[in-house]
C-alpha cells in the first residue's frame, strides 16, 4: 500500500475519506472548545500528513495553547505534516516524529495527554490488537482526557465491540457517529487513573487493511 497516495482521496470532497475527516475535525473542535484554560497536549498515532489536527488548529482560538506530537512511519507523510505545520505557523508547537507509532517511547514526555487521536488505525489491525491498543490508551490519556478514534463499519462491524472495550478500560462514550454514514468516529473520555507508560512495549502490529481484507483487495 502506498500510504502517501492513499491520502489523495481526501482531496475529493465527496469521498468517504473526506467525509470522515470532516467528522473527526468537528469532534476535535468540540473537544478543544470545551478544554479548560491552559495548555492542551495532543498526541496522534499513525498521523499521516496531519491534516485532521492541523486543519483544525490553523484557525482555532486555542491554537496557541496546544502542544502536539504526530507520529508517522511513512517519511513522505511525515514530511508533508511538517510542511503543513510550518505553513500554518504551527511548526514550533507541533512536533512530527518519523517513527513507529506502535512504540510508546515516541510519546514519552507528552503523555498522559489531553487529546489522543487514533484515526485510521483500527481498520489496519487485528481485532486482538485493536483491543490491546484501546487498553494502551490508558497510559496515553490523562484523567478527563479524550480519545478520538475511527474504524470502518464493513461487516463484521467491530465498532460496537470497540465501544465495549473502551468502557472496560475506564472510558465513557461522548459521541459516536450513526451506523448509516458508512464509517465510525468515536469520542471517549477517560475516567480512570493513567497507567504507567511502558516505552518499549508495542501497542499493536500494523498489518494493513489490504492484508486483512484480501477479498476487497485481490491484488494484495
């Protein structure tokens, strides 16, 4: 999979990618709007070119309060995120790390965070690793902090189980997109006490959607 070219779908306003992006950005704006005064720490797993966060921060009144770290393995996407941050005047407060987002060490010093973005991740993991990543969010998210996540709703629809896993991990659901829109965007608030970060303990193995669904990607 060419993960840089995959982002081209966002440029079509009618694509499911663009519609999901708008939903994620709307939820992020709500979270930032409701954040208490002071600094806001944000981490993004498998951040791609960062357009979900950067597209919101560019014009948000709380932009100066945000310190963020985007972790992305694909060097082209990471480079695009750095350029986007610089172009919007956010380069000093938005750090882009080219590295494996599954390694907690990349988030050290900025977690537990106020906002954790896990967008475009769960559809590329096995079910067991989705559950493991949900549990790992306990170490990434501060008490009262928020996780915004996405997952496709193709059969078998894992979104309801993801909600259950978040509940078991000490999160309460704030928002969940309706099934009919064709994608899942969830927002969960952490009500527990953060776990200790284990820097070298992998959170997941990024298998990739084509490998998980060869019936839909026969060339893969």
